């Protein structure tokens, strides 16, 4: 090992870190990065810990569904990077794997394209005592497909008519249906896309469609409005959750799901009331979007 010449460190720009000579500026930047990572780790730990009481409630709810042979379907919709996958993972983290399924269907096969549109989704519906969580659902035809031209205008119009009766039939026959739309801002979506592009562990999440999401923001917003307006019903209402804050979105999604079932043994010390600034009904979201359009001449969110 080379003998270190201490005279090399007379320059105040340099410092000794162990046996390593570093620029003072580089050392401070590295220290700042370490502190930043530490803060993120502590925040993440605290957030995950705060979710656990509600995850325990989800286990109780799941047991109630199993013991009473009830069926439950939870739809997670929203723009790319809105947090659907992360929210689903937190919801199901401690659940009994035998009694829930996460369904994320890819594009339909040539055979499936010749079938009734709802057929491949109907095949995934739960049996008694089971929860099925859809990471995107039949509502692909309400937003993604028409925006990118993956369906015809006639197919889109037929869907708007058919989906209301389809969901009404599910609910009438005893299925508990929860429809959650995670709403992300354009700025936050851009940040998450940039992070995915930089991080080699997240790059797989970026698809060609994702890369066009920002350019087609206004088209998606219009289709979101049409979807809510045409499919928010008394028996199958939408719940919109602001998802720029991932922790709050996940926590409130759990509350929404738990409030859909009157299960036994609910922890009375917990608050199950969703946060007003995070959660709004589909009807209220329609009103807010219409106000935006009146003020600015177009939808802005």
C-alpha cells in the first residue's frame, strides 16, 4: 500500500476518509445522499407500520367472507403510475393466499377477441369466500382502448351500455363490488416515469403506452369523465382516491374496502373514515371536473 503523504491534504478542498483522499465537496454530497436515504427508509418504515392495523382488519374481513361464502370484487383503475400495483400489494400482504386472487390480464388473444367482451373477465370472478382484485379490469374499454384506438367507436358505445347491466347483475346476485379509481396528477406521473427510467430495477414497468401517457393526458382525462358519468351508479359507485401521496392512497384504499363489508370483530379504536382531501365519490369527482371545464374551458385533471 502506498504511503500517504499528509502534505497532499494541505489543500482544504481535500479530506481524509479512512485511507482515502476525497474532495470535501464530494464527501459532503455523499453524506447528504446517505442522510436522504436514511430519511426515506425511516419514512417508509413508519408508513408500513401505520398500515398494519388496517391490514389486520383486512384479515378479519377476509375470514368473514370465507365463513359466510361471500364473494368480493375490487377493481383498481387509474392512469399509468397511479399506484395500482403497490396499493394491491399492501392490501393483500398478510391475507390468506388461498382465498384471494390478483388478476392482471394482458391483451386479449385472437380467440378472445371473437368472444363476448366480458367473457374473459367473467371467468376470473370469485367463488364463495374469495376476494378477486383486478389490476385494471373491464374498464380497459372505457379508457385505454378508445384513447389508443384498440376498439371501434361501436364497441366503446356498446360497452357503456352493457357494463351498467353487467355490474348490476353481479351485485344483485350477491357479489360485493368495490370500484376504486386512483387519481394521479400530471406532474407526479412525470416524476414517477422519470424515476422508472433512471432505476434499472423499475425500468421493466415502462411500456410504449406508458411513454405516451403524458402526451395523451387530455384524452385520458376526457375518457375518465365519460367513464365516471356513465358508470357511477347507486349499486356500483366509483370511489376516487388522490394518489400523489402513496401512503395516504394505500391507507384510504384499505378503509374504502373495509367499509364495504360489515364484518365481525372490527377494531373500534381505529378510524375507518376516509380523509376528505384524499377520497371523493364518483359523483363529486364529476362535479369537480365540470367546474374545471367551466372555469378553464377544458378538463385540467
